[in-house]
C-alpha cells in the first residue's frame, strides 16, 4: 500500500495505543500462570496477534471480551505444539516464547518471516542449553527456524545480551525451572526493558536477586499467579507523534501516557526537551509545544540511544529539521532489528536530501532547520518503525513524499495513519 504525505502541521489530540512490550509480557506470563488472567486494553496489532497464536500453540486458552483478553494458563507446563509456531514479524514473541517452550519436554519449532529468519538468536539458545534445554538453529546459522526441547532444570550460564529480550526470556522462564538459576550478563543493552520485566516479576512475587544488571540469581520451583491488569500506552509509538510535533512546530496532545511507567522510550521526552521542545503534563496526557513555536529553536544534540534503540528512526527524521548537528550514538543493536535501521535510515533520508552519515553505532545528522528535506519516493523496507519515521519526516518536507509499503506500520501500530490524518492540517 503506497501512502502519499504532503507537508502539514498538526493540531488536536491523539490517544496512543497500548504498549507492545507490556502486552507481550502480559500474554506470556498469563500463559504460564495458574487459572484465568485478565489483560485489559492490550495492543491489537500484528505482533500481538503473533504472540496470541504462539501461546495458543503452547496450550494456553484465549478468550476475547470486547477490549479484554482472558487467558487460561498452563500452570507452568506448556503443551506440545501440533505444528511449527510462526511468530510472523515479532522478534519479541520469538525470543520470549523460546524460554517458555523450554519448560516442557517435547520439541517446539519456531520460525518467522524473512526478517525474523535473519535476526540472531544463538546467544539465547546457548543460555537455554546451559540451563538444561536442548536448543539449536535448524540451518546452523544462529537464526530461526529454531528447535527447543526442555525441561529447563536450572543451573548457571553466562550470556551476552545485545538485545535485552535474551535476558527477559530467561528471567521469565527460570522461576519455573526445577532448580535455581544463576545468569551472568557481561553485556546488556536496553536496560529499561529489563526494569520492565523485573516489575512484572515483582508483581508476581517472584524471588530473585540481582547486582548491577550483570548477575541474576533466580529461585526455581516458583509459579505464576493469575492477574487482572490494564496495559499502559506505548512510548515507542508515541515517539512518532512527539517527533512530528517537534518537526512541524505544532501543539499536539498525546493521551494515555504515564511518565511513571518503566518503559525506556519515555526518555525520548527529555531528549527532545534538550533540543528545544517544551511540554505541559496532565494526569495521563502530554501536550507537546514544538520547538520554535513562540519559544526556543529546535537544535541538534548528542543523544545516547543504548537504552532506547527503537527511537532511532523517529529521532533521525526529527534531527534533519534541527539547527546544527545531531549525533545518535551507542546504539549498534539498531542494526539487528527488523532491518539494519542505521543503514536504512541513512539511505532513505538521503533520498529526501538529508545530510546524514553512518557511524558503526549510530548516525550523524547535520540539520538545516525548517529547510530540512524535500519530498521523494522512499522505501520502508517492510520495517514498521522506518515506515512511520519516514512518514513523520514527510510532514516537514517540501513537496509530497510517497512511501511504498505503508501497510507494514500495522505490525505495531495499525491505526497510525488514521490517527495521523485526524490531526494533520495542510501547511
């Protein structure tokens, strides 16, 4: 589906959809828990549909009631899937469900789409093997398809985590192993996502200790309890509207966001503030006052994105419209997402006239203020965050922009274009 976007400014309000990261953790924990759990206002997207198919295949029950999911858990003993589990484009589902599959004594086969079959998983498979499971890549290349068989016994492992999802997978599964587990983590990116996982485990009463995010000790033989929880709005999705307001100098209210939540991408609010964007905060809302709107100019900044890799595409787009140089750095894991987002954003924004340079761990963007970009035909490469970031860039560009595969935004944000259209006013 092609999407044409013309220069616009924004006004009004948008309700941000639920967090993908919280939703998938909720579904996996509910699937492993005893009894029925209630997940209220979950994200409805292709990624969460992939997770629902996965927990069904592992033996959980799923019932939908309006905007609520009722999950019947497996009491810590997932079933044997009748077929290969296809996780679609959802890396979060693949990684987190791998640990769950290792809890049962039969083979589980996971695959995914073309992008998923290029994403590395060998580090996680090694951790599962150390804790008693059998786990390997069918093609011997450290990527899906993968085959996993438990049961997880516990033990000790050392595992580098270029994605925090490796560690989250073990932290969710290890409490249900027969014995205690010790996890050494010599490398960990995206620490706020581990804080999110630890928050869920704390609410479940799971016993564990950890030191400086480098050593985790988890008691085995525990269980997950049924719960009733609402899913908060997603700062990763809000990033596109925050940056859109910054680019266009607009006043825009985002509804449903909780600055006290554990989501790492809420740090984007402070990053944009350091570039000149101003805000006012309500109980569950943030009103963005785009830089340059009767206030300070929108200026470049040095931004460390190690904790917030998903923010790279949106910030790269925004930085093209800042005055001066922006450096997005310490985010090499952005190359391991649905696409190599560092290379893709450099190539696609260059088509729009950006002065943008790759680094091994990020991007350098020399912004030209309001004359940042010119409309062009661009390709999102099937990557939902790249597609949305290019759409945001198009709002401030001179002339129309055509995005070739806009439908892939539905992987995490099905209503993105409807919401964007509802607040666009022709420039």
